[in-house]
C-alpha cells in the first residue's frame, strides 16, 4: 500500500473527519505563506509592527498603510484545486468540517459549507463601538480617501474582521476544539503548526494526518505524513478513495 492508499483507508475508516488548513493550502492561489524560505511574508514584514491591536490603536497610520494593505492584497485571490477538492469531499460526506487559520475567504469561495474561520476573514470590517458591519471594500475606499482610522457614523473606529496579535480568538475556535475532540481523524493541510493556540488541535486529536511540504513540531505524533503540495496530495488521495468505491 502506498502513502496515498494508506491515507485513503484512514479517511474511509473515520466516521467523523475534521480538516485544519493553514497558509500552505493557499500558496497555489498565489498568496505567500508566512514561513516558506524566500517567499514567506514574515521575511518582508514584521507582523507585530503591522498586524497587532497595539499598532491599530497606537499607530493607525502604520496599521492602515501597511497591515491593512497586506489584508487587502489577500482578499481577491481565487481558490485552487485543493480548496475545490475539499468542497467535493464535504459534499460526498468524506469530511465533516474545515477549521481554517486562513483569512483569505477561499474555502467559502470554493463552496465549502461548514467552515470555521478561526483567524477571521477579509470580507468584512466592524465598528469597535456599535459593532456595525461594513464590507471591506467600503473601508478600503475610506482609507483611500485618507480617513485614517476609518470611522463609523457613530464615531467608533472601524477595524478589519481579522484576528490580530493581541486579539482573542472567536467563539468558533472553542467549537472547533470540541469538534476535534469528538472526531476520529484530523487532517492538517498546509500549516507549519507553529501558531498557537490553533496548533493545540494537533495535540488533542485521536488520529492525525499531515499533508504539508515542510516539517511541523507535531510530526512526531502523526499517524501519516505526506510531503506533497496540497492539491497533488488531495488529488491522489481522492483518486484512491474513488477506486475503493468503484
Ligand atoms: P505557515 O506559513 O506558518 O506555514 C505554512 C506551511 O505550509 C509551511 O510548513 C509550508 O511548508 C507549507 N506549504 C507551503 N505551500 C504548500 C503547499 N502548496 N502544499 C502543502 N504545504 C505547503 O502558515 P500557518 O501555519 O497557516 O500559520 C500562519 C498564520 O498566518 C496563520 O495564522 C494564518 O492566519 C496567517 N496567514 C494566512 C494567509 C492566508 O489567509 N492565505 C497567508 C499567510 C499567513
């Protein structure tokens, strides 16, 4: 049995499967991840100086000129084969939930239904005072017109619905923890598993499959690791699953 066949068997034997995705699933959509050598965003930008609540409130010019620009650069990407494969797997009842660390909206754009965006999204922004929601393009226009920080009609600051350094994680993360505890299998795709507290999920799951090009600190407890690009790995696994059903 090759690795893809082994992965397909594990998925077939799991009654409830949760997928956890990270920036690596979206590199094939042209969005750089944080840590890949040479291309990772981390090498170009210090996230603490651009994407933290401290910068948002103390230096809004820096936040909206650098951090918000980074957020805008992600929002219009298109899903790739890996996102669509996961949508197909969900429709076929092969996977039950996607928990994503990504803020690029690509699982939703690809048509996946049960998606927990635990680091937020780049579709909307919210007023921190009255909680009115705005589309990100409305806020983009305010920033373009030098309204920094952008303000709501109530006078409150409008911020992106992305989890910044210094923010709490949304409620869906706690729901995700419960789902992973119940699940038979967690499939991690394109994550270095170095960002907490999300990487904690890889420590509490019953069975762990990792589809990732690089190493992760949780490799030691993985039941199977496939070091392939996400789209190729999923395509091969899906092919094996289909031939099992034929
Ligand atoms: P990371 O950058 O720490 O790790 C990405 C991992 O994916 C690396 O281990 C890399 O080897 C692997 N990888 C790269 N291309 C791949 C491919 N085609 N197939 C399989 N594996 C591939 O990313 P992370 O663990 O998600 O943590 C970074 C944090 O940054 C997350 O919290 C996320 O919110 C944020 N982020 C999001 C985006 C996005 O929304 N697309 C992009 C960059 C960063």
